[in-house]
């Protein structure tokens, strides 16, 4: 459900690095963030959201729940 009034604030540089990725989930949610260990042969991957004002610090995305992903 989420908070429809949430205003996203992005941070484009993280001290540990990582590749910037945009992920669309099967339920339509879209997350932009960073991943340091992406592999299609595993169950999933971790994303650190670029939105620094959100309620997520780190997300484990299951590959079966991801509709589309792209490095940006």
C-alpha cells in the first residue's frame, strides 16, 4: 500500500560504491537504488535504496518477484 504522499529524496553517491539499478517488481512498485552483488544465477540480490527519506534501509529482492531491472 505505501504512503502515496511520500516525496523521494535521492542520494547519488554511496561511500561503499555499487551499481545504480532501477527495479520494477511484479506488483508495479519501482525502486531505484544501488547493488554491489547482482547475479541472475542466484535467488535474489540486495538493494540499498537511493531514496534516503524512505522507510527502507536495505531490500532483498527475489529474482522471481522482479518484473524488470536495468542498470542506470
